[in-house]
């Protein structure tokens, strides 16, 4: 099973976690289904129900090594995630705010190496977007599902059984900027859900269908799916589809050198890497 996931650390029926399921054959990626989850438990349970999948998830899997070392947190990924999961969100906010307060203007946040080529927000950021809380909510549930994190962590059972749940960090903004630049195509604010943003979504979707990205993949959607993607002014459905495209590219490069899935050799095993960056 292949899918992309647009994530929320506090999903609701109005702002759910969205999963775009699809299939890949050659250079064509076909969108088969869009599925929504109004709670973290429902999403986590769904992950555990399926014995084999490869998913691209729109949230960070690791923290900056600079941040971890400065805070004196564990420098092995499983121990780091266990420690991070033990903290409350207010504790995370307070710790990260204290870290930033001691740093100069323009360098408040500690970045991962992958943030540069991906153009991503630092994974310690707790507002706009709150990716630090997304990591806190998402990664432990992927671990509970027994996922393999290429370049970061392979659970012991994965070497013994045939189940393969592959979790890859994705970032829809990386692919969107390649196709439409810095144009905004979504907003959670109803007042900002303009015609210009609808046109940007249409241009982005058209480019995906033409296969205009450097990934060399063409998206195939039905007329009904196309209408639904364009109508979603919050952009969650389209973001899930962008993650699906990144997951499909990674799946096609499963046997690449290093950790596989097109990830660079020698990536930091504490920070991780964004697929296709």
C-alpha cells in the first residue's frame, strides 16, 4: 500500500489528518482514494491494521543534532524519541523557547541539514506551523505501528517477519515550490481562500498531471477527484497527494545505495532526511 499523509497534531472533523492512497506503475501515479481521520488514535489504529505499506508523512522525524547536544538529550534516535515523547507540549515549548532566547536574532532556531535543500521549517518550531508538536504526536504512533524508518531506525521484529511498514518523511512544500514557485495555494483562513489561490491549486495540479517535476512522475486523477482537490481551499488534500508523489518516487528508488529509497548516503542518523530533497 502506497500513500501520502498530510498530518495534524490536533486533528478534528473539520481539520482531519488526510491520507492519499495510490498506486505506481512506471512513471504514472494513480490516486485511488482520499481518506480522513478526525483523531490521532483513529489514524494510528489504521496504520496498525495494514501489515505492509510505504507512506510519506508531512512531519519531521528528527531534531537538529545541535539542539539535542545543547540540551543534553540522548544522541541515539530511539532513546531521543522516547525522551521527547515523555515530555508534555508545554514542556517542549518552554524548553525550546529557552533555547531560542539565548541565541542571536536571525539564528534563534537550530536547523537540520535537510532543512536547507528542502526549504523546510526547523523541526523544533512550535508555532506556524507547530512541527515540533507534529513530531511529538506522529513519530511515537509510527513506532507503535512497527514502522521502519530508513536511515534512522529498523525495529528488531522487522528483521524477523515479513511485514514491512516503511515510514518516510515528506514535505509537500518542496514539490509545490518546484512547480508554482512561492505562490500560495491554500489557507485555513476563510477570508484568504481567494480565486488566486484556487488558480494556484489548478496550476499545481495541472503540472503534477503533466509530470512536470524533476521526479519524472505523472499523476492520474479522476474528474471527481480533481474537483475535490481544487475545492479544498485549505489544501490538505492536495498536500497529501504531493506526499504521495514523493512516496512513489522513494518507492521506485527502494534499492538505491545507503539507506535506500533515494535517501543520501551518510545522512545524520539523529536528524533524518526529507524524501526527494
